[in-house]
């Protein structure tokens, strides 16, 4: 037990270190100058809106958590119930901390932009790093602490399920919120009233900015937090059969990745070429290198350690390559986006077809990457090796989320600069930061989707292990039924979210129209819009629309499990992972390609703004928005929650299934 | 062997009967008056175009067929090679016969429309029924004859593969052809030159009308011919282990279905309410009823026959329900299409999102229907019961294809009426016929997709049987790798076809522009357009663009099989079926919903033609076209060809696989 205590101690120490680092970064952000009273007023409104959403979300969650706590505690195990609660609180806390810093960082980045690109970038990345580090720090402490207290791994499944629940809420609710506010603000503001984006006269403008934080910061954080912890836990569970070393190793790898992320993040600094993306890549590269060095140093001294090292290296390589692949399909510099832009010349129809084709095509390389990763890590270390590779990949979450959360901060900074009418020089800086934020948003999404798929695969194997399944045989009709149901879920789920965004946006549209009509002097800038109402409507509708897909995600695996048994449920999990992964990539990358094709044209291509090509590209962007920011990312949460709910209820399903078709 | 000989005899007799019936119907069609010389001239051009396409397709196929014949004959078995050739010829012949009657029926239906709706409908349906009956007749004769000659079932796998090959060519090549010509004609004709659809001055107008026959008639016929024969063969193969009765039963069911279709088709007659769809439903209902009566009469006298009867009834029920479900999602009368039309009021973006959402949502009921079908037929008769249900469903192909092939005939009739400037009264009749043709096109597509999925599932089980697989275990990484590759294929395949249509359409656009510019007097109606060149370009580009996706469809399963072994390949097949089925439904139904939403608006809703809502709906329709007429239907061919190629090469794969990850 001594070695185990050492590893747990290592994880806890690194976890605390990550939190201290996050606290130090927060302090740095908060102590920076917060700009003029006008800027602070806007920032305050965004803060209030974000908090209002979080609070209402937590209030909605409360009864669900209480019921699940009782069910798990009564039917399964008290320890698992406790771990579940810790998981819920940890994930919520990570999101809360990230949001608090994000909504304070935005205005300070706008202020720092007065002094130039380098200080503004440094501050924005610090703000993003708070989310990244808080998330991995809390994850390490939660996993290490619970394992230490209970001396047993099984309760940690509850921890993962808690993280899943928050992730489902944050991804689905946040995704609907952010797009409803965005689309609602644009439809009436830009199109009907003809005022620019981020104009303070638009009553939905604050909701729109809140949405960036809710969706891109809190939603992404909860998603990746979940992937991180469930993957590490699944790998540890799989290690149980082979001995203590194999239980410790994933935790060690996780701690190592977090340590490497902390150190790597220090290297994110603008070089003389003022190339922002390069600054991020430098940080990520250093992190990856440190991770590899650390893993090699440890594993080369362990018998047969090279196999495990290869698995870790596979995880690190996947992270690097998925960035590269996603950037190829979604950035303006490469053929796919250029082709989508060119297709806009012949109208919206061809633009849309080309974008859809790019989205579908963009699934191939990531799928082949995962397949190659599975093959190599399996040859190196069996199924455990596959899970270890996944854990290694997700251990880099700290630096990746730092890069991702930088996005909403700069997006907001741009909005604040616009709303408070700061000089053009400042807006040029925030625009430059924001453009990179759009790229990182797309590329980190590739990481999140791949991470979710690998995490879900690890959970799938852990589920088979927990239910002592020797085979999930596709020649049994129950398994085929499960496979079909599982493959269907992402289609149905996406469809629900796409229509939900439409309904929610419609309510915002009506409210904005009402305010334009009823608030006198609003359009002349003499009266203030009622921002809070739009925030409130977005919040309410997002949480309302979350109910049905949420229930479907949790209830379907249980239904299939209790009706047809564990093999059918395993089939469902496999089907959901395969189809969910491919659909999520299609929707996210198509959306990003349309978005950037539009930006290419706005940059002057094919007639620039106002041209027919631009009008066509705007349609593509509109269609892409709910795909890339709502439905696509929500599938990450879906494919994991079906797995965690199955793991939590595994024993009950084994005991009480009707075993139809068995 | 006596009973077997009786059943084979029964199949052969019914097969000959179906062909005689088809010949009699052809005679009826051809002897009808063919209209004015002007009309005949147009019809002649369409005939020539269709024949040019078929001939070039056959020429392209020839070397491929010769190579495959040699490979199968040398490496596998001469009998299988012979059966392969028979399959190729039968499917090609079915398509050829159907096309010949279809391109002669079109002008005669236009002429008959002078006398009113009832005679025009009767003639159009007769023309469609030729395709339907020729197809099932040739199928029965092929299967029964080969089985009788070889006294062995295994060679029949080659027959199925031959049908697969033609289906791949017809669906992919035909799909690209039809949309390239359609989009090309519309883009320059309707939008740039401002001339109406089917205007004889448009050089692509004949290619467009040829496309309807090539895609909707020949493509659909080859697809369903393939589903029909592979499903019956797979069910017979599965029966081998249990005894001769189980080998005969699928052939008996197939014969019964064909007989019922012949009789049922007689009941397709316009009632006093002049409701065309009802006339079709009457025919289908009579067919289904006769099928059930016949099956019950036979199986109630067989020990344990009720189980097999239930399986047959499941197949019949699926046919009925899939019609009903598809109509709900794609017809103008119901909420989904109405919602898509309503979404057009707020622009193309919302129209597209709503259509995509409808497409994705429309996968749920068909998937649940298949699942319910699998469960019931499995409980009634094990895996064999599932295959028997599928065979029963596909046995109704005769009447379904009759209803489907009616569509391109009436579509062409409308075009000929327009081009030869027939009186409004006639065009009102052809419009009415054509409107129903659009509905049946969508609903029979639902049948084709579901049939393809069930047929592929039966092949999948047969593959496992032939390779003596006891388990296709999703806990083995090789199977997971296969599953991912399989699920990926339909995404990649669709993406290729979508961009192929764009490229092919672009070449038509350039040619039409060239003719408008260079042929003097064309726009004034004084000079004749060079239709043949557009037909030629469509043909060439369609067959060129077919190469890459075609090779991928055939090579990928072989690659996975030889690298990773039979279980991995089985995983691939399952993944391709699940994701292909769902994607095909999404694309076909979304496309049909956009199409009919546009027609709803053209009917006067939300401002009618020329309104903003209409413009938005036109964009949706443009996007939907390649989805519903190219990519979606081609997936039917894909998910079957991966299965038939695997079955043909099963023994070789077993013998020579590297068995990586094994």
C-alpha cells in the first residue's frame, strides 16, 4: 500500500498545486485595472447574467441530485452516493470558478488591449488558465481523495456520474442558451433593426455575451472535466484485475499531465512574430514534451514499462494530431474552408452542400486516428493500454481548456470594447485576439469530441468488466437491437436540440421586438434596454428545453438494460459512441467551416461584405451555429452519460433485467 | 427432394408468369397512341439519352465484370462466377426493360392525359408495373434456376454480388447523373436565363428528363432487385443448417409475394373520389392481404408453422408501416413538412435547420419499427425468423416498384406536355399525376432503405454463418475497429457523392452557357439545342465520379477482412448498416420535406411563388436534392455491397487474413 499512498499523495499534491496556481492566476486577473465605469457597468451586467444562469441551473439541478442521491444511496451504495455528490459539486465548482474569472477577465482584457496585443493576450490566457487548472486540480483531488477515503474504486463511478450530470446540463442547457441568445440578438438587432453586433441598444446583447461564457466556458469545462475523470477512473477500474500498479498508473499519468500543463502554460507567450496561435502551440508542445519525459523517466524503470509508455505516447500524439486535423478542416488557410467559401459564389444552396460535405469528410481522419490509437495502444498493452492512452490524452486537459477558455474572454472583451465605444486601436487588438479565439474554439472542440469518444470507449470496457460480460456478441439479436437504439440516440438528440434552439430563439426575438416597441428612446440611445429580461428568458427556456433530451439520455440505457440485459446495453453504448462521435464531428466541423468561410468573404473575397456570396455564406453560418455550438458539443455529454448511468446501475441491471431476447 | 423441386418449380412458374404479365403490360403501353410528331420527337430524344447512358454504363462495367468473373472463377468457384454473371445480366436486364417501357410510356401518358385522369393513371401505372414485374420475375427465375442447376446454395452468393455491382453503378452513377442534369438545367435555365422548367430551349432539358429515368427508375429498380434477391438468398442460406424445409420457405414466400403483387396490381384503379394515392394503397393492401392469406394457408398446415407465419406477417407489416411513417414525415398534409415551410418565413437558415431536424427525427420510428420487427420475428423463429421477415418484406417489391416507377413516367409526361406546349387541361392532369409521383417517390424510398437495411442484416448473419463465426464480440478491439470503420463509410461515401454532384453539375452549367452563347437563334426558338452533348457530359461525368466511392465500397471490407480477420469485418458490416440506415433516412426524408415545403409555399402559402419564404424554401430544396436523390439512395447500395463482397470473399478472407489484433 505504500506505493499506492505515494501515488495518491502525488495526485493530491499536484491537485492542490493546480488550485493554488489557479488562485494565483485569478489574483493576477482581478488585480488588473478594470477600465472605465461604463466598461465596468457592462461587465457587471454580464456577470449578473452569468450568475443568474448558474444559480437557476443549480436550483433546477437540486431536486434531481437529491433524488439520484437517494436512489444511489438506497439501491446501490452509500459510498457511491457520496462520491456522486462530490462529483456534482466538483464539476459545478470548476464551472463556477471558471465563469467568475472569465466574466471579470473580459473587461480587464479590453482595458489591457489599450497597451497592446502582448499584455492583452497574457491576461486573457491567464483568465482561461484559471478554468483549465481549477478543473484538473479539482479532478485530481476528487479522485485521489475519494479513493483514499474509501479504499475502493467502485464508488468513484458515482463521482464520474456526478460529473456526467453536470456536463449534460452544462452542454445541453448552455448550448441552447448561447445559440438562442445569439440568434435572437442577431435576427432582430442586425437584420430587422439594422444596428451592429454588440450594440448596447440591443436588449439581447448582454444575454449574447453571457451565452459565450455559459456555452463555451462553463459548458466546455464541464464536458472536459467529465471526460478527464471518467477516463482516469475507467482506466483504474480496468487495472484492478492486474494488480495495484495498474490501478495507480492512470492516476500517476493524470497527475503528471496536470503538472506538465502547469509548467507548459508558463511558456504561452507572444513571440516577436506576434503570432498568437504559435504562442499557444508552444505551450501545448512544452506540456506534451514534459509529459513524455516524465512518463519515460518513471516507466523505463518499471518492468515491461515501455509498453505503457507507448500507450501514454499514443494519447499525447492523438492530442497533437487532432488539433492539426481540426485546424485543417476549419481554418481559413486551408482548402476545405476555401472550397466552402467558393461554393457561396453560386448561392446558399451550394455553400450549404459543400459545408455539409466538408463536415462529413472531416470525420475520416479523426476516426482513423482513433482507430490507429486503439490498434497501437492495444498491441502495446491490451485493453488496459487503450484506456491508459485515453487517460494520457485527457490528462492534458488543463492546458487545452486554458486555450479554449481564452476564447469567450476575448469574445466578451471585443463586445465590451464595442459597447463602450472604445477607440479603434483597442478594437483592432480585441479583434485579433477574438479571431484566434474562433480558431481555438474549433480546434479544442476536436479535442473535446475525441476525448469524449475515447473516454466513453474506456467506460464501455469498464461497463463490460463490471457486469462480468465475457462477450458482447453482435450475432445476438439483443445486441443488435441495442446497437440500433444506441446509434439512433445521437440523431434524435441532435434533432431535439436543433428545434429547441429555434423555439428558444423565437422567444428572445419576441422580447427584443417588444422592447424596441415599448421602451421609448431606446433606439435613440436615451433609454436603457432591459437586459435582465432577455437573460432571464434565455435561462428559463434553455433549462425547459433541456428536460426532454436529458430524460431520454438517462432513461434509454436503463430501459434497454432492464428490458434486454447487459449485453444489449453494451451494444447500445457501442452504437451511441460510434454514431455520436461521427455526427458530433460532422456538425462541429461543418459549422466551423461555414463560419470561417463567411469570415473569409467578409475579409474581401468574392465581393466581401454585402455581396451575394456573403449573403449565401451568412445562411451557411446561421445553419452551422446550432450544429456546432449546441447539437454537436451536446453529443459529447450524451455518449458519456449513457455510459456512466449504465455503470452506476450495472449491478441493479444484472439483478433485475427481464432479459428479453436473451 | 420432391418438395424442393415443387417449390423451385413454383418459383420458376411464378417468375415466368411475372415476365409474361410484364410483357402483356408492355404491349398495352406500346400500342397506346404516341401523340403528335413533336411529342414523339421529344420522347425519342429522351429514349436516345437513356439508352446512351445505359450503353456507356454497360461498357464501363464490362472490364470490371470480366476481372471479377476471373477472380471469382479462379480463386473461389466456377459456379459462383457463373451465378455472378447471371446476377449482373439479370439486374441489368431488369433495369433495361424498365427503362425501355418507361421512356416509351412517358409520351403515351401525356397523350392519354387528353382523355382525363383515369386513363392516364392507368397507363402510367401499367408502365411502372412493367419494371416491377420484370424485376421480381427475373429474380425468381434467377434464384430458382441457379439453385436447380447447381443443387447448391453457395454459388447464389455470386448472384447476389452481381446484383450488388449493378446496384452500386445504378444508384451511384444514376444518382449523380440525375442531380447533375437537374441542377445544371435549373441553374442556367431557370435562374440565369429566366426560362421555365422543361423549356425546350434549355439544352439540358433532355438530360434532365433522362435523369429521372436513370435515377428513379433504373437506379431504384437495381437497388430493390438487389435487396430482394440477397435477402431471399441469405434467408435460404440460414435455413441450410435446419433442413430443407427452411431452405425452401424463403423461396416459397418470395414466389407468393410476387403472385400477390401481380394480382394486387390489378386492383390499382382510380375510384370515384379520384384519389390517386388511394388507388395505389388499394393495390398494396390487396397484395398484402393475399400474401398473408397464402402464407397462412400453407404454414398453418406445417408443424410449428405459426411461428413462421408470424415472421412473414412482420415483414408485411413493416412494409405497410414504413409507407405510413415516411408519408407522415414527407407529405404536405402533416406537421413536419408544414413546420419546415413555416420555418422558411424567417429565412433560408431556419428552413434548413428545421429540415435537417425533421430528417434526423424521422429516423426514430423506422429504427424502432425495424427493432420491433427483429424482436418479434426473432421470438417467433430465431435469427432465421428475422431473415424470413426480411424476405417477406422484399417479396412485395413487385407492387412497390410498380408504384415507384410510375413516378418518372408521369414526371416525363409532364415535361413532354410542357415542351410540346400541350393545352393547360392536359398539363393539369399530368401535374396531378406528377404530384402523387413525388409522394410515392419519397414513400417507396422509405421502403427501399428499410429493405436494404433488413437485407443487409440478413447478409450479415449469413456472413457470420459462412465464416463459422460463433461470436462477433465488441469487447475485442478488432471488432471495435471494424465497427468504427463501418460507421465511418456512409459519412465518407455521402460526402464524396455530394461533392461529385457539384462538380458534375458545374460541367453541365458550362455547356448550357456555351450553347446559349454560341447557338444563334436558340433563345428565340429558331434553332435547336444540342441535347445530346448535355446527355453525353452527364453520362461521362457520372461514370467518372462513380469510380472513387465505388472502389472504396468494395475495397474497404476486403482490406479490413484481410488485415484484421472475419470478426473485424463483421463489425464493419454492423457499423455500416447502423450508420448507413440512419444517414440514408435522414438525407432522404430531409430532402423530401424541403421539396414538399417548397411546393406548399408554391401552392400559395406564406406569399406563394416569388415571396421571401419561397426563396428560402428554394434554397432548402437545392440542398435537399443531392441528399435525397444521390447520397441517400446510394447508401442502400453501399450497405449491401459491403456485405455481398464480404460473403463472396469469405473463404479467402478466412484463409489468408493477417489477423492483426486477433
